[in-house]
C-alpha cells in the first residue's frame, strides 16, 4: 500500500489489514502473509495538519474497532464530537460512537491481557510552564470523560480555558490513573503478551516516552521506554526499561511504537532515526 496520507497505525482482524491514515481508516484483504487487492476506505476521520495528525487503531477481543483522535488545537472546545475521543466502530466501519471522551491525544492504547481492562496514554497541553500540566496514563472505561479541555492533571481546572462556552462538573470527570512528568510525551503503550521475558515482566505495561521538545522544557526529559508497576490493579510507579536515546543532552532517537512479536521479543519503533529495535531475553 502506497500513496497514503500519514499512515500511523496498523491492525489485523478477521482476514483484513487495517490502516489508520490521517483522513480515513482503510482496510485490505490479507491472507497467508499477502495483501489481496487495494485498500478500501471504511471510515472518514477529521483531517489534521497540526498539532495532532496521528490516528491509532486497535481491536478488542469482541472484534470492535477503536480509533484514537486527538484535539485540533493546544487547548480549546472542539466543534467535531469525534475529536479528543477514542471512538468505537464495528469492524466494517459502521455504528461509530465515542467510547471515551476528554482525551487530548491518547496515541497509545491497549488491553491488559490479565484483566481485559483498557489503558491509554494522554499528552497534556503546552504553554502552562515547564512543570504543568502532567502527562497521563488512563484506565479507559466506556462512557467516561477524562477532563480535557476543562480539567488537567488530578481534575484541576484548566487555567487556559477561562472563557469557555461550556462547562463540566468535576464529579463527572475521571482523573488520570497515573501522572507522568509534564511534556515527557508518552506515545506508545502496550502490554507484553509474550513468554520470552521473565515471569515478572509478563503482562507488564510498557510505555514509550517520546521525549520533551526544546520549546516545552529547557532540560530534556524522557527519550526512553518505561515499565509501569501495577499493584492491586493500579499504577504504583515506573522504572526505566530501555534508555540511551538521550546522552549528554544530545537526542539519538525518539521511541514511539511498541508491540510484542510472535517470537516473544518487544519491538520499539524510533520515528526520529527510522529504526525498529528488538529487545529479547537470553536465559
């Protein structure tokens, strides 16, 4: 498949390869490792050139298709109800509806194989200083609102939205399950589903921290992959799993996507250098 507009995310389901582009979700028949025919459009999406043009997709165990659509702005009330959501569709693209709202840019999402719970990353807005607002990890539930643009971090009123036309009651929003440092830019999120890693790492949540931009923070942070420590069903802390993309202030790469391979390795894409890294375990 070529000539696509900013393809960002792929998914396989029931004999099809699905491709998320900026203006649409496409699918093409796929069998025995080969594509059959040309991609067909099944869903039209809001078009973005900046700031949030990525579209992430995934299927749950029941075959429902989920699409993450970020905001059209740094901080504003959206006219298009599909924005700042994770949308849910049938596999053929019909019956689209918001599954969760109030997510500024939830690029990475996945389901915990041990519980079935859905989790996502979310990036906070800019222009509130180097330490505000936090970036987020959220436990996604159907019908819930996660605050944006009315609330940031632990349901703090957004100071950048004083003249908002609409409003929300704080009791109707869900605060983040875990706060990450401001502007660290969590992108990919996956649960390790293989058996190659030691038992303590199986079903673990991994997050790709893309790293801060020079306009957001003077001192760079992130540029690593972290493991989120879960205790009693809740994130309790993080540990650095892979580092080395930031050395003496120089950026050597930016981790973005994560996925478990059939070989049990964890694969990490680098959208700065164009590499894919493989992390495996040798006993």
